[in-house]
């Protein structure tokens, strides 16, 4: 593809073109390419139940884990290539062309359309672009609340969508579909790696899996580690938070090693507030709000010395169980700890005494190192594959921006 200038009155040309195509894209009313239909189910469970989300089309059970609603009689039947628009969240980008399922049914709250007169594959790619989000947003008005917008359907159908000739549509669609398929394979690879990691964690840390002959160390966590909580500077003076000493809040915890922090404090602040600086290889876990999404099982190992907030628990190795082994043990058990062990009426909190009194067993130190090495290798592989996914997604986003005005 080649860059094309949009000057000289060629505003209807995209910034990228395939060689051999130079004519302006033609304005086509959205209502001329979509045709609403409503083919309803007549019996219960007539087809597989689907749901449309901003991220795409899904099985209802994938999004919600259960069959929603008491009845699905009278739901709308769709097929491959059907456009599905949300009447409530269209302004947020909940618009899809079904290219995942051969057929299915969706809630009657959705609007369903056949597409004609253009490449369905191209519209499926366009509908996930920033240009499409603006297109749909421009056909909405303020609703009953600040987070709701009403769709002006006549306005939507009258809006113009700029499309090239059918041969160019097919070329663009083929390129973007190829890239989309590559992105999906990358996602599936990451899912497979995470599933493999979960299997390794289960095999090593599930309490009923271990053979007794493999266990060399057994006791409570405080038998092998010292546990303490951090503290927070009491002053709101900004000068306290400007210095060279790292200060970690619980919200900064991330897998697996933590080398840099968003906040630093002065040595005077650390001294005045009796803040303790913990050495590298200290395990940090969140103590408060464990019921919140993304907090259960949140832990980091300090890669550099840092002070920590009172919402963090610091765990340092004093016995024969390696701190990295404990990190993976907590990653596996963190959700169970957050649900069953943490205390609190309004939010689930974890204390050093509660965690320290939990039982733990482990194999020999050499076996612990082998387990951690394998899990660390999987973590590194997942991180690299995520970086590839981010790059591919960025490339596609850039192409969509260049192609659709």
C-alpha cells in the first residue's frame, strides 16, 4: 500500500491506497447498505444463545457463565454476516458483524441487519474502527442520564459512509482479515500459555495433589518468613513525595518483579515517619480490598529496595522455603484467601497474623528452584507474546486509522 495525499480536493480518499486505485471513495447512505430484519425463534432453546459486546460476538455463557433470562422464545435469529447493533450501548462501540458463528440467536433488544451492496468483510473490519465509533456516536443524543445516549435511527441511516469500488473493498478486507486472523491466533496462543501455567500451578500447589514423599518442609508461613506491614507518610506536604526513595502503594503491585514505582519520597520524610526500607527480594501483597477485581492474589517481588504503604504486607524469607516459591503459592491460593480468610465487613482485609498462620508445605530447595524456573520461563513467554499481541493490535489500529476517514 502507498501513502496518498488528501489535498487538492481529494478529501474522500484514504491516506493509504493499493496500487492501481486512485478514484475517490463514494458516499453511501448507511441505510442503503443495511436492511433490518427480525426473524424470531418460535420455541425455547431453538438455537445457541449469543451476546454482542464491544469486544465482539460471544456465546452468552462466555460472558455471563449462565443462561440469562427465564425464556428465549421470541429471540432474534442471526446468521454468519449479520450486523448486530446494541440499542443501549451503540455510542460505546457495541456494534458487530457476526463472523464467529454460523448461526445463533440474540436478545430482541438488539437490532439485526443484512448487509448488501458492499463487502461484508470490509464492513466487519470498519465497524471496529475509531471512525465507526465516531460514526455511531454522531447518531446519538443525550439520554436520561449522563451515561446513557439515545440512538436517532433516522439520523444513523442517513449518515454517509465512504466506500471504494468493490475490487478495492475486497483487497482492503482481505488484508485486514488476514491481520485479524493473525491477532486472534496470537490471543489463542496466550490463552493456551496461561492455561498451561494454571495447570502447572495446580500440579504444584493444590493441597491434595502432592505425594507425601515429595514434601520436605511443612509448617505455617511464619515458620519460614517474617511478615510485616508498611506505613504511609502522614503529611500531605508535596515535599514529602519528592525524593530518591521509592515508595510502593498497593495499587502498583503487578506480576512479578517490581523495579520502579510512581512515587518517591525524601529521606527526611522517611526518617520523620519511621518508614522502613525493604530490600530486594521482599514479597509484597495487597492487604486491603481483596474483593475488588484484580486485587485477589495481587503480589510483587521487589526488584530494588523500597519503602511500602500501610496497604502492603512485606514478606521476607527466614527459613527453607524460597520467597519466589511463596510468590507462586500465593498467586495460586490468593483468590481462595481473599474469599475465605480475609476479614472485614465492608471490604476484605488480610492481616499478617491471618496469613502467617496458614499452613504451607514445599519440596526440597533445589526442587523449589526448578519449579520457579519453569514458571518464570512461562511468565516470560507470556509477557513476550503479549508484547507481540500489542504490536499487532497497534498495527491494525494504525491501518484502520489510515484507511477509514
